[in-house]
C-alpha cells in the first residue's frame, strides 16, 4: 500500500467532510455560518423604521438579523425560504423592501448533497483495498463536481443580491464564512482526489510487480559448457 500518498489523501478528505458538514448545518444553528451577508450602513433609527437589522445573514435553512447592538434574531424557514433582504431604490426615487424569492434559495440544497458525496468518498478512502481506492478517487471527483455546483449557486446568489442592492455604497453585499468554506472544500477535494488517485496507481503498480519479481533472474543451464561435454 502506498502509505506516503494514501494517508495525506484520507486526512484531506476528512477535513473537507468536516468543513462541508458545518456549512450544510448552516444558520440558525450556527449563526456565523451563512452564505451571503447584506450589511446596511444606515443609522439604527432608519434600520428600525424599515424593520431591518444592520446586517442580514442568509444561510441554507434560514435568516439571521443583527442590529447595531448585540441583539440578533434567527429564523429557521426551511429549504427554499423567502426572506426580506433590505430596501432598494425604485425608479421614482422612493424605497421599498426587497424580498429574496425561494427560486434563489432552493438550489442551496446542493450543499448537503455534496456533503453526502464527500462522506461516501471519505469512507471508501479508509480501505486499503486497491479496488476501493479506485472507487474512492472517482467518488472524490464526483463530490468535487457537486461542491462546484453548490459554489456556483452561491456565486449566482451573491451576484444577484449585489446587483439588486447596489445603492451607492449604502448597502454592502459580501460572501459569508459558508461561501468561503465551500471554496476551500472544493480545493481540498481536488487535491485529495489527485492524492488518492496517485496512491491507487502506486499501490496497483506494486501489486502487479509483486506477482512478477524483476530481481529474480533464472540462469539457464545451456550457458554452462561442462554440461554439454
């Protein structure tokens, strides 16, 4: 078994699984693990009048609102929720509340799906069997594909809110910790998948050579003259 490559590959997959699981749990259980944050730079009075907190955090399962103080309110709304993001300026110069529709949050379910795929790949990688390592490498790249899709959905959500909330710098839209941890998980999966794949190739090469040792050479007797005398 190619342990110098196999052990780091397993460790990388375990870390990727841990990070992806935290992102999948998301808020309101982990209020800091959101995908997108919308921060209003207005005064506390104007925020209170609009019924908004200073910062709204959008996760996979719900929304958390934070005021200028330590007060916060988190709501578990479920998959495909709708939530008030902030106020936007209309064409006539007035302002109105903007609500994020479920069509933009329903795709966030890709995060727990990717986590399940990473779990399968991690479980297969613990085996020392060459065939299981081959399956683990394929499963890892599949999990990386699922994570890439989830990250693409996060980028689309961030770009959409950034476009809608563009208000001369009064409202700032940024990626939350869940956004960046997803990107980190994607990188880890790509590295871990290559590591497990190379470990499989090295292990399979050793198994093949084990059946035909090259260091044992049989000397044929026809080279000995005394046997032909």
